[in-house]
C-alpha cells in the first residue's frame, strides 16, 4: 500500500503554486473544469504524492486542517528555497532528539507542511 494525502482547498491554485514554487513539488496532473478551476491535481516530491482539489459544500471528501510530513534529503536547502519563495515558517530548522533535522511552514489555509530527514518506518524504528 502507498499513502497519498488528499487535501481540499478554497483556492487550489494557490496551494498548487506554493507546493510547486516553495516546496519543490512537481505537478504531474492538473485537471480543470470549464471555468478553469483545478478540480484534481497530483503533485509529487521524491517517492510521495499529494492530491489537491477544491473545497465544496457537502463534499464527503472535504478535509479540515491537516499536518503533512515530507522527507527531504537536505532540509537546510529546502528551507532556504521555501523562505526565498515567501513561505510562512512556523518552525525554524531544528535538530530533533530522534535524529531528524526538520522545519515546518503553513500554507494559505492553515495546513502545516513539515519537512525533515526522518524516514518513518525505516530500519531502527522501535515499536511500542
């Protein structure tokens, strides 16, 4: 199984632009309706993908505020790129006690995007 977060936005174009320009995602699919609104976009980074769509009243797939963690090889360079693109940082670069170097930002709809070197499920993880 692979896991792909799906987020709904009031302004999906702003989300797509932030993920692409500040966070380094690549848009691999961008489906639009007749009015030009993004109705389904797929963005990839490394081995992961996120699905973006519009927030609509009554949507059974509507999402609330989310926190998404993304693995990056060089969090310092990733952070610098995002800051240069105007990202709103909510956690500066930090070395965590579990060995990860991380930082986090919010998008325009208050979702938290966290980036770090920790690879969940990698060997060496101790189960409780």
